[in-house]
C-alpha cells in the first residue's frame, strides 16, 4: 500500500475551518480507488491518503491540492 500525508497550515483557524468544510464533500466522494482521512486542528488540516497504485495516490493528492487551492482562492477573494 502506498501512502502520503499532506500537512497544511493556514493563516487562521477560520480559514482552515472554511476550507475543510468546502472540500469535505469532495473528500467523501473521492473514496473509490483510494482511502483518505482528513483532520482539522486549529489552523491546520492533515490529510492522510493511501492507495494500492502509486498513480492513484498521485492523482488523489493532486485532487486534494486543487480543491484546496480553489477553496483558498475563493476565501481570499471573499475576505477582501
């Protein structure tokens, strides 16, 4: 089994909470060929992903990074 951990730190607890909630639905729906656990603590989000195939693991990680990037960009636009 291949695995990886994303440890992400945000500027505030509010930002982490909003991003966590924003990607949670995608997180639940993405559990087909890979498994992931997502935790939020204060201003940090930790995502543990595992998959049988390395290519699936890589695709899962890229998906999380894209979802987080989009959510973070929207959060920053709204905060202005």
